[in-house]
C-alpha cells in the first residue's frame, strides 16, 4: 500500500491482482471483495478478475466463484487460468464429473489447455485410480518425467499389474528412439515375474524398426506373434517390414515361420503374400506352390504380383536359373493373361541368358507374338526361323493362330501344307474342326472328321468334344445318343465335359433319365485338376433336375477331394444352387460355413444371400447380414448397398431406400455401372417430397459413375416442377448433355406427369 500511497507510484492491474490475494490472506475475503469493488473500471482487467476468482476458490466459495466465472465468460475474460481455477475447485470439492464438464466446455470454447490443466486432469484420474489414463494424459503433453513418476508410483503400490501401463511408456520411448529405456523397462517387468503380452513385444519391435535395427525388430515381431493370445489382431506394419527384411536376407525359412505364426491370429492378406513372394524370388526358390496357396486363400495374382515375379528376370542374371523355372513363370503369366510380360520373358530367356531355343519354345512364342503384336508379326517370326526349328509343334501353333483370328483360307492352306509334309496330327484336325464350328460350317466339321478317320488319324477327347458341340448346334439328338453308345466301348474318347454337355442337351430335350446317366458318367471322368469347374457344372445340372439329395452329395464329394477349404467361386455356386431351389436355410448354412473357413472375403457371396432376402422381403435379415459383415471390419461394395436399397423399395420404405441408394453411389468404385432402377425410384420419391436438394445430390453422385440419361433428367425435372423451382438452368444442362426436350419433357413441364 505504501508503494502507491507514499511513493505515489503508478498502480497497474497486475498490482491490484497481487494486492487482492494479500488482502484475502491478511484481512479475509470480504475485505478483498470491498477493495475490488472500489477499484476504477480501467484497473478491473482480466488479471484482477482472475485473482478474485482464485480467492473465492481458495475460500471454497463455490457459488460465488461460479457466478464470477460466468461473468468473466460473458466479458470474454475466461482464459485457461480461469478454467483451471474452476477445475481445481471442483476437484477439491470431490465434484469429479464437473471437472470433466468444465474441461469439455474449455475445449468447446477453443481455449488451449496448459500444463496446469493437465496436472488437474491427472489428479482426477489418480483420484479415480485410472493411472492408465493419467499416464496417457502426461505423455500427450510430452511430460515424460511425470509419466515415469506416475509409473513408478504404480509399481510401488503393488497394484494389479496392467500391461496397458507399460505399453504406454514403451510406446513413448519408442517414439523418441529411447530404445535402451524401452528395453530396460520390459526387462524390469519380466524380472518381477510378469509376462508381457504379445502387443508389448510388438511395440518394442516397432521401435527397433524405427532406429534401423531390423534384425532385432524382426525377432521381436516373431516373439510377439508367438506369445499373443488368439483374440489379439495385430496391425501388419511390423510383419510387412519383417518380411521385407527377410526378402533382403533371402531367408525363406524365417519368412515362412512368421507366416505360420501370423496365420493363428489373422487371415493372411495380399500384402503378406507379396512379402513372402519377394523372399522366394530373391532366394531363387520356385514360387508355383506359393502362388497356389495364395489362390486357395481367394487371392488371384494381380499387377503387383506380376511385378514381383518380373523382378525375377533381373535377379536371374546374378544367380543360376533353370530353364524349366522360366518356362513355368511364362505359363503362369499366360494364365493370368499377361501376354506382353510373358513374351518379354520368353525373348529374354534366349537373348540375354542364351538358353537353347527348342521347337516348343518357338511354338509358344508364336502364340504370344500373335496376342501382343498381331498375326502378321507372328507369321514374320515363323518365316524367320531356320528349318530345323520349324517342326510339327511350330506349324500347329501357327495353324492355331490362324484359327483364332478366323482366317479360314490361310488356315486351310497351311493345313494342306502340313498334310503334305505328314504333320497333320489329331491336333491339326481338331483345330480345323473347331474353326469350322465357330464359323458356323457344321457340315465341314463332319467332313473334316471323316477325312481324319480315312487318313488313319486316331481321334482324341478334343475331337469328341468338338463333334458333340456340333451335334448340339444341329440339335441332332440321335447323333448325340450314338456318341454315347460308342463311348460305352471306347470310354477314353470322352471327358467329363463331353458327358456333361450331352447330359445338358438330353435334359433340355426332356430325356431326364438319359441325362442323369450322362451326368453320372461325367462325374466318373472328373480329374482332380479340373474338379472345381466340373463339380460346379454338376451342382447346377442336378439343381435343374430338382434332385436336392444329389446336389448335397456332389457338394460333399467335392469338399472331400479338396485338400484345403473350398474356394469362393464354389461357395458362390453352392449358394446360388440352393437359392435356385428356394432353400434359404441351406444357403444360410453354406454362407456361415464359408465365413468360418477364413476364406478371402468376397462381396459377391453376401450379395447372393442379400438378393434372396430382399426378394422375399426379409429386410431385418438383410440388414443384419450387412451389419455383421461391417462389424467384422469388411467394407461392402456399392452394389451391396444398392441391393439393400432395392429391398427397401420393394417393401415400401422409400425414405430408407433412397438414403441407401445415395450411400451406394457414394461408395461405388468408378468401374461400377449401376442399373438405374433404384435411382429413378429415389428421384420419384424426392419429387413427391419436393426435395430438390436431395435429388440434385443424387444426380451429382451418379455423374461420377455414368452419364445422366433422359430418364434421370426427367426425374430431376419432376422434382423441380413439384417444388415450384425454376427449370431453365436444368433444361440448359440437359441440352448440353445432348438431350433436347421431347414430348415427355413437355408433359412434365405442363404438370401432366406426377
């Protein structure tokens, strides 16, 4: 007081604030309030109000503090300091929930919390004995020392040992690269007789990856996967980095061990398989078995797979590689229709590795050149070959190229040349017969077959298949039956496909008993390699015959012959067949079985069951099915939502259906082209509701996928007209999209269409 009263020094708002706290301590709160009230307004600034608020809080005057705080908020003076004072006051009074509500109000007001805020929140959490959250808050504020002290406090209390606490601190250490501290913490935890969970080792592994110690990180990742409970689902970051490390080390054994450990916890993803594939390629190991495993898990090779395989070409110059291995990859690429890459590898095999070129290589290369560069280039390549390489295989391959290009005259000319050279084998005759069949010259198929017999060329299964196909085209049931009779004495000329094709024709002709006999013979001829397509065909045929028991039997036979779980396409076939027979319960059981097998999750299967539910109006089941799919972490495609929307339209719930239609369009991939049924029904609904905004939103979503049609514009136009909106801009848009107004447009504008 003497400073201002005797020395007449200037009194600042800060001086007033300090003086208020001193008056409270010396004379009490009431005198401090009197002093505050006596001050001129220009001195009653934020500091002074804050000081008075603190005085109320220290005196535990909750109501007065709240009243002053609200006044400060109204004046825009409620800083982080004021919020902290109120939070500490509520904490002292045991009003923990009000601490949180004050903190929430602070965040909503855009007030940035400070260290004092954090300490108050931590004190609350300690009071509630939630040390996990307390340490989490301290780490969020980068208070590592405070977090360590809180952890030591927990340790000293001999509380139930919660791995979440050690994980928080391990995470923080790893984030900062403090790996000595992180490892010491885990070691200390173990020395006290505790066992870290798998995710603790996994976090430690992540830290070692971060500081570049990949070997140690990969070992810890394996340790984490081995010790984890079955309920733990790890993120795959460490696993993928481990696989990359194993690929660099060419360590297939370690990569396979990690794969085995991971499979106990999650279904391997495409990225996991790619990591494994890189290791195989770098180590120079054959990849065919691995690709088969990948396929069994429902993952066909994609562009990335082929890039990894293509990397083998470059690696091959640094290590010995056998010709059969390259040929195996060429055939694999062809099956994947990657003809350009297959041709590059074929050329590289001889031009860079100088491996011996055989007539078989030339034959294969001719077909690849035709597919990549066209028939003329293939003919040029054939002509450039030395005579010793132009053997039967090469001529046969060129003949096939002519046939696939439907060059009938050139094929006939080459075929006659081959006959003259004694090269017209059953293969050449089969190519010509198939060409005539595709060209619609059925009679020439039979004349070629007669020539074949007259020349003493023994027919094979492909000959029979072509003949059967020709009889089917001609609807010659009598000839088909003769083929069956002949097969009784020469069964080797028939494949499962021949019998199945005959059975289908006989069934369609009403000869069900004979058809059944053909299907039974077809089943006997199924080879293991072709079982999926064959059994799928028979499932469909028996369903068409209404033979439910045979459908179930064929499915059981198929599953008994499959070494691993059945593939997605067969489950699709199974569910489709059951739904065709109106057996929804059976289809549900098949779907549940598919779910339990951990097969690659294919939206087409959920769509089959969803379509059936929607068709029958079972919308609760339909929605539950999609919800279950989403809860398992899967993302339905746009067409799944679209089917669900269609179901709701069917049961008259247009509002929900329109919302789902929008959701479908928003989530649909750019390759998806939806049919417009749901869109048009949604636009009709919006027109009834006079909701122009919703209609325009749908039109905008649709434009990403397809060009708006006249019907779409008419649906929009109805909405505009019903809502009484101006339509000139909309008509201009329609015109820009190449659609002039027509009679229907005029009717809508005249209000004649509702």
